[in-house]
């Protein structure tokens, strides 16, 4: 259930991972917080969906078939683009040089697997907060005399 003071679905998150169990779990967790979630199961599909949908955030696995998370990150964070989403890279890789490379490419957060879903949700919320609800004023009741 989304927080009471946010508009459900006002931010879109694209999740790109070739592990369908992880994809399903992340999608369910993020949707439960009120985000609209779209998915892709490889880097090429992820880029296609990102270009078409222009999500506010992309969560991408580092190692995937067809196009790695690094190539997705590099393409979406390229200088001179009119649109660039916030990016979180998730990976089971322990190497510090991979993290440094992702940071050089412009990743907003780098999270090592296994991770707690709470940690991922906090990162999503920090980098892509939902918009607060703006209450519409109620029409004034006219008094009849």
C-alpha cells in the first residue's frame, strides 16, 4: 500500500535483470510503495523500453545477456542526452574496480547482491521520491437564502 501522502504511479521505475525471480521480487516490492514498475529481462530490451517509456529511474543488473548493465548505464547516462534517469546498479560482483567504473559512468547507487529489499527500497525512495498529494480545494457551498 502506498504511503498516504503520495500519488500512486506518479513515478516510473524500469527494472532490468535476467533473473526472473529477482525481477518479480523487486517489481512487487517497488509497486507496493506506489511506483509504476516496468521490466525487461536483458540489456537490449531494457534500452528499448527505457527509450520508449522514459522512466524516472532504472535499476539494472550488471551482468546480463545481450548487453551488460554497464552498456545500459553508459547509454542512458551519456552526456548531451535530453533525458537521463536516476540509475541503481545491482550486482553479485565483489570487485571494487567495477564499482569505480559504474560511478565513473554516472550510476547513482551501486548495490551488491545479496541485499535486503529494504535497502533497495530506501535507495529508490532517496533517488526517486514520489510526489506529494496536492489536495484539491473543495468547492465552496453556496448559501441559499
